[in-house]
């Protein structure tokens, strides 16, 4: 083990890297020493000590992030001494309880470097100008048009920023699913995927398209389950790199493949696929008739297309400011031009040349006695395995990311991304509680 580590240290620019990090540690320690010196030189009375404690308590209450972050400085300092993580991409890279968060945006696969990352978040935020400051700002026609025009950049920026956070916090399947009261989280995620396999009749030898495939979590589960050949498309190159490495390390390259491209312009020949699916991906589309029309083109005649789309339900009231606030929070936190309605999904499928066979909200029983709401995992009770997904878990991760950014391990802007995701998690929970939003509007349609 030690020999291995030594070999890694000797190759590459390790020493240069170490010197820079070491300088940081020294700088931080010097500041610390100066502070301690000041305290020692003060002759303080008991009353003053009490005053300091009261101030510190108040500071802690008002600045939980900063205090939490300080608590993990010691941990971060040890990570300091390691170069960027080389990921195995076997599905277990983020398993470790303590070291895992240090790999977010700090792994050798990540293609964005320092300032590019910062520019990415700045460009992304510009497309949602006024969001969270003024309710209604990003629901205006002009605002939606900006995002529809720039959808490719918006989505690509978004997934450059969040892919690691998603994989660390949620897993390799970037979607929700209805959950039964005695069902484990991963069981519910896989059940949503296997449901698609069953409705599409997926079996060995079939060629299936995954529209907006993320890092390929669903694709791998569905290929193992059905034996079908699955090709997925995502606009984000980092996801392609991560996904195909995972396919290889899991022995699935013969069944699964990710390609980089735009689902508004699919790069396959007419009639190439037997079936197609999308999971929480076409919500990013600037024009679903075009997206679904492309899917129809690459499907054989009679081929099935199924999916889960994000919609506002019929309980959503555009005149209710609270509803609009929640809807906009979901949009800005998830890279969406605007949320659609179920009627819009069905209409677009029909206009694109499909016969819609079935459609319904897979979360329609969200508050039934035997269901765990799809958003419950985000809301979260404290379980060790699911800790990162809970509110408290996200706060701890946020503090950690803040520290890593401060120490310049994670790129500038990382904390803003973490904050964006934390804020939207609350909106998703609120939308789910009020039943004004569902991420699982299921449909299955046949190409005419
Ligand atoms: C929420 S993720 C879902 C990923 C995957 N379906 C899953 O469940 O793990 C949305 C995906 O859609 C992809 N996407 C969005 N717009 C796209 C576009 N215009 N072309 C290709 N992929 C797109 C994103 O890159 C991302 O991979």
C-alpha cells in the first residue's frame, strides 16, 4: 500500500501540487496562531468569557454553514494532501462516508477547470435572471424564450456543475420514483426503471434508445434486467465519459453505450430502434414536438416509447404566488425552460406522430397510507445509508464543499451550485407536499 502511494507521489506534478497545498495549510495555521496569540495576550474576566461564549453561540446560530465548515476543516486538510481522485467508476467511488465528498468536482475525470467552472455557473445564473428575487420573473415569456434559445448551453452548463453532486448524493440513476412503505430507496428507483422495461416489452436482442441518459444508471439496470441493447444520448460530455467508464467496469459495454449529442437532432438512422424511453430528461426540451418527433423517426413503425416527465398538476394555480414561487424554484434549480402540463405532453406526443396508449401520474397515490412520497427521501428521516440525501446531510455536504472551495480544492463557484441544489430540494418537497408538481408523469405511446 505504502509502495503504491509512493509510486503515485513520484509520477506527474505531485510535488508541485503538494507545495501549493502545503503553502495553504501554513497560511491557515499562521492565521490561527495569530488569533490564539491575541486571545492569550488579553487579560479576560469571567464576565468577558461569558460574553464571548454568548457571542459565539449567536454566531453559530446565525452562521451554521460557516461553523459546520470549520468543523470539517481538519478533515479537508487531510484531503489536502491528496491529489485529484482517480475514480474507478465502478459504482462504488462515492461509498466512503468521509472521503467521498472530497471527490465532488475534484476528480481526474472532470473536464472543467477552475475559471471555466466559475463561468459556467455565472452563465447559468444569467439565464434565470430575477429567479428567487421576484416571483414571476422567470415565468415571463421573454425569460422562457431566453432559455429555450440557449437550452443547449443551459443544460450542458447545468450538468457540468451538478453531475458529481447527483452521483454523490443520489446515486447513478438521476430520477425519482414512487415508493412503497416497505421498499428501500434503490428498490423503488429500480422498480420505476423495470416498469418501463415491462411496458416496452424489452428483451434480449432488442435495440432501445435512452433519451437523455445521464451517467447511464438506468441504462445499466435495465440492460441487466432485460438483456436489451441500450444506446443513450446526453448533451453532456462529462456524463458520456463517466457513463461509458461505468459500462466497462461493470462488464456491460457489449449492451450499453452512451453518445454525446442533442436529443433535438438524434444522430441515428430512421427506424434504427425497436423501442425508446426517457426518464426525467425531456423536461429540459425547448420543444417537445421536435424531441418526440425525432424519437418517432428513429423508431421502427409500431415501436413503443415510454417515459416519466416533469409536470405541474391540475392543482397548480398560476394565480397563486406560492405555487409560482415553488414552480420557479424547481425550474431554476434543475435547468428547465419552464414546467409543462400533462395535457401538453400528450398533445406533443400526438403531434409528433404517436398514438398515446396510456398516461397518468405514477405518483398519484403519493399521500396514500402505504406509500412513501417520492420527495420523502429529500425531506428525509435520519438513516445512516440515506444521510446525504436528507436536509441535514445536504447541509453537511454544503459545509464541506464550502471548505473545499475555500481551500481551492473544489473550483470557485462550487458552493453556489451546492446552494442552488439545496434550495431546489426544498421547492421539490413543497411542490410534492402540495401535489402541484410530479416528476413522474408516465406515458407510453406507439409510433403510428
Ligand atoms: C435528470 S437527468 C436524467 C438522466 C437519466 N435519464 C437518469 O434518470 O439517470 C436529464 C438528462 O437529460 C439530458 N439532456 C437534457 N437535454 C438534452 C438534450 N437537448 N440533448 C441530450 N440530452 C439532454 C441531460 O444531459 C441529462 O443527462
